[in-house]
DNA sequence: CAATAAACATACACTCTGCATGTAGATTCA
DNA sequence: TGAATCTACATGCAGAGTGTATGTTTATTG
């Protein structure tokens, strides 16, 4: 229901349509699987046709990529918002991990970002996406901790990805009903294990 | 090319056909994605028709499950074969981790078990599969280490899954070209971090 | 050896994806 | 400002894939 059909600029139309499609697809991809969600269903829910979709996105995978990108940015923003700065390296890492697990409790988010994402876009594709968002923060946090002499010196890329993987699995476990406290206890132990006892 | 078409029992026919389909599908699922591999291609490569496939498996997903099961068992067997026993808890864990990373270097295995697997069968589905194979060994190794007083006491399920996730990501990284030494260095650090300094 | 069931092949209906073509609205420029 | 052009989107079509229903052959049962 548009209230007014006044003259709209092409740029506005495009942005609005892209946003509408991404948001509608996000909702559906969060409810069902990527494979189970057809483009006819997406455009029907958005009230447009597949012509609009394929005009703005090369294919279904490109739409999914845009959705994943948006969702990763949202998660990063939620973490940033919940992260008080002025903390020491260890506390900053723990606060960030906790915030990540909280952010990933949004319905369907784990499947979208942690199951379908890697399968559809590949590990490299997902790395590229959340290397620009969430993981960047983690990587920097680890680098800072190492430079401050609070943490063991280890290959940064490998450490970042393996820790991120542990957090991801923790988020999936919480989503599957595991107690958040249990998961955070292990996350804390992993991080503390890397710290150098001052 | 069958050499002889002698009278075969139904049980033999079924087992042979199931094995043929699983092996053929495994090969294709290792080369391409689950989504990219159609059932017509699978049965063509096996020299049979889709009728055979749908007689033995409820659907394409069921075939994939059988393939994943088989592949997980293979990995577990390779690890077991490379694991000398008589090691201390820490050394056993490290040897197992190393063997896992080696086993996962088989072409396409990471995508099959670590990308498509979770997406197609769900995390729960994959957990159920490798809870019967690889992860069982890890869980027991951790339990032993904790009982022996060599490792911190932590929630076993959470610790197992998070460590396994780190190993999985390490395997994916190696597959993507990362240095095995870097990944093993981090794996070692994570495990050592959990050990209690005697 | 007739009857039945299992193993597999063939054929069909349905759905999805991607593209090609058509149309309305926006932008450019004389 | 209005014709030409381009962008945004809709409609229609071709190819492919999945699952099922039905047909045929081979094994099993009594």
C-alpha cells in the first residue's frame, strides 16, 4: 500500500526495491533453508515479481550474499553497541564473545550465517564477508592482546579463525538448546588458556 | 561391465547397488556441491537409472546422509589407524588432532563433511553422525584427560563441540591453502591452554 | 511351477531457475 | 518541453531437477 505515487527518482526506487527484497529474503531465509526458499516465494511475499529480483541481483546466490552481508553487519553493530571500551585485553575479548553469542540468538540467524552461508558462498566467501565485519574486531582484539604481552604469540589468522569457529559452534549449540552458561564457561577457558599468567 | 550374470540373491543385489550409489555419489559430492550434483548425473555415472536410487533411498537427502555417514566412518578409521596408544592424555589429543587434519586433506572431504553436511542435514544431523564416529573419540579423550587431573574440569559436551569446531575450521583453512604448521600451532596452544600445569 | 514380492526402469507432473522479451516510468538533451 | 533513450520492473518461455506412479524383470515362497 503506497500512500502516494508521486514522482520518485530511479535511485530511490532501486534502493527501496533492493532493501525490500533483502529484508523479505532475510525473513524467509531465517525461517526456512536457502534451498527450501524459492524465488517465487520471496517475490510473492514482497509483493513484486521475479523480474525485479533478477534486475537487481545476478541470481539467487547474489541475493543471498547481500542478505548475509546485511546480517553480518547487523551482528557486528549489535556487538559494538554492547561493548564498553576501556577494558583490558582479556575482558574485552570475553565481553565481545558474550555479545556475539547474545547477538546470534536472533531466530534463524545461526542457520543463515553459520550453516547456509558457508555452504552457499563457500568458506572463503563467508570469510570475506565477516572479515569486513565481526571477525575484524576479534582479529584486532587478539592482536592487541598479543602486542600487550597478555597473550601468547601465535599465527594471527589461524588463531582468529579457530576461535571464531569455536564461538560459532557455541552459538549453534545455544540455538539447539544448550545452556549459555556452559558454552561461555568453555569460551572463557579457551581464552584464558591463551593468556600469559602475569 | 559385469563378468557373469549368474543368479544373484536379492540381498546381494541391494547391497551392491547401495554401495555403488553411495560411492558414485561420494565421488561427485566431493567434486561439486550437493546442490550442483543432480540425481540424473549420479545415476548416469553409476550406469543405472533414478529408479534404482529412489528404490533404495527416500530422497536425495537420504542418499547424502548415507554418503556423509560413510565418509565420517572413513575419517574415524584413518584417525584410529594413525593413533598409537599408550600415550598420555595430552599427547593422545594432539596426535588425534594431527591425524584428523591429515585425514581431512582428502579432496572434497571438507566441503562434504564441513560445509554441505551441516547445511543439508542440519547441525543436529551432523552431530548425530560424527557423534557415532570421530567426535566420540575426542569426547572420550577429553573425559580421560579431565579424570586424570591433567585438564581443567569443564562441561564435556560444550568443550567437545567447540574444540571440534576449531579443528574443523583448521581443516578448512588447510584446504584453502593455509600452512598446516600454523594451524597445528594454534590447535596445540588451545589444548595446552586447557591443561593443568602439573 | 504358480503366486507374490522385491529390484529396478520408464514415464509423468510439478516446481524452480535463469533469460528473453515487453512495457511503464525516469532521465537526457536538443 | 518533448522526443529519444535508458532504467526499473513485469510477463512469458525454455531447460533442468525432484519425487512419484506405473510398468517390467528377477528373485522368493509355498
